[in-house]
């Protein structure tokens, strides 16, 4: 993906420099003994106003960089109209020379502390620009989406809301997320993403599990409002569905665009580097989602935890016509859900309060891999189920 992106953007890169060079600032700050660099887009409307404005982090993917993300996940035209600053920082280099955000190892274990760096960058920019401290947001592509979730967990006192495109979290980082308040979250993800799979892998949390974990953490209604996005571009190889999980407290909202058939791409991007959905424009949807939220209007809630499938058994597994879901802890009523590989919910099982097991009827399900999700106490646990042919 990276090489394709660079080749296609090579001819595009000169145009923004010609048209907007006077509003793009290249800057550096020294952090942790290292000089870190960034690009800051300042809309023309900023100079003609004395009001404070929002700040949006737009974070690149693994192996990409600030210039490519500025072009690929472009917010500049939106910032011109809405009057907000967009900062594109660079991650550090891994041993192979690829830029990345450290969302894989905890602080203090030897890797760069990118949460602290981005916090310091907020401080540095606020010294020179009129930034509304209550309206700092983060978004990013792939690894940049992972980093946005890391900010939601570790910097919830400074970042009001986040959006991720083709990103997720690692199981270990989700388990220790310590956000001190509900953080509005938007996840945009393709079901045919082969880089950060929709159904997860040994490291990455499946997207339905990720969404459900933030729904639980934010205290949202677990049943979303579903809207089928009009298929405006029938030739893009994908369609879209919007899921909105609302809550009773300010900011306790989770939203998910499920791009059916979409790849590891930014919907509405200026170039196609895979199956790129054209029914939505990710940058516009992200700003539409983020802009209402202000840090001083978000009410703290008790935090919840997410966990892997410790204490959860599926018997038999593989299954043919039925499977018994067995938990070491009481299962919450109505909390056993099953998703197929596209993220579509195929079953939900109501439960008697206090039950520790339930039998699911799998007869008629197509053979394949499914994700079983269970809420026990304050934990969200999941386990894969293999359904065999009957």
C-alpha cells in the first residue's frame, strides 16, 4: 500500500504547495532529546479572526509520513470553511526506516512515548496559536488510528474526541485503557481490509469487539441505530452502513461506518490504492462527528475494562448444530452476540440473570469462522468459533 500511495501522490504533491504554501507551516520541537517535526495547516480565516479555534491531529499510517497523510486524508478544504488548525506530525523511525506511532508497547519499555510527545506538541502550538483547549481532536489512518485510540485512553483529559480510519487497538492496550471519561469515538473500517482485518488477528482486536468495548466503556445503548448509506457510486466495489450507539451522558457516543467490501483505504480519498469507498467522504464525516464535542462538556463516568476470553469456553468448538457458551462469571442478560467475518451480527441470545452458560443453535449457519462476544460483570470477552458443515 505504501509504495502505491507514494507513486500516485507524487504528481499531486506540488499542487498543494503551490496553492497553499503560505498557510502551511513546517515546524519542529525537541522532545526526549530528539527533534520531532510536523506540518501545520492554518486556514486563511484564522488570520481574520481573534477567536480561539479547534486543533485536529491528522496522524499518518505505518511507513507513511506527514506529507502523505496531509494529501491522502485531506482536511484542508474543510478547515478553510470551518476555521480549525490541522497538524500533521511525523512518527519516529523503526529499525527498517519506516515511520510509525508506538501503539504496541507500554510507556517506559524502551520505545518512544508518543502520547507524551503529542501532549507536548499541543503545549508548543498553544504558545503560538489561538487554540481552544476544549476542542482538541485526533484522527488518523491505520497506525494513526491506533494512535488516536491511544490518545483517547491516555490523554482523555486533553483530547475531546477521536476518529479512526482502518485502525484498531491491540488486545493488550485495550485491556489497560484508562480513559477517565467517555470519549466520543468514530471508527471507519472496511470488511475486506487485509492489513488490519475487520475480524482481527493474533494482535489486533476485531472491529466489532473494539466498537462494543467503547460502547460499554462510554455507557452507550448496546443496540445501535442502523442506516444504510445510499450506494452513490455503484462502481467502487463497496457499500456502507452507519451504526450509531447513543448514550445518556454528554459525549457517550460511539459511531461506526462499516464499509462492506472496502479495503485498507480512506473513503473519499483523492486516489485509489485499493477498494476505496466513494459513498462517503471520510474527512467530511470525521469533522461532522468531532466538531460538536468540547472537553468541558463531557461528564466523567466510571471506567470499564475489556478483556480477552479468559474464563470463556465454547463447547464443542468446532461446532455443527449447536454450541454451549460457558463462562466462569455470570453472563449479563442479552449479552451473548455472534458476528460473521463481515462484522454482521448473526445471533443474539437473551439470558436469565445469573446464568453462566447458554446454548446457541448454529444450525443453518454457513460454515466458517464466527466471533462470539459475551459481557460478564464489567468485562467484555470474546472467542472465535469455527462452524463446520452440517
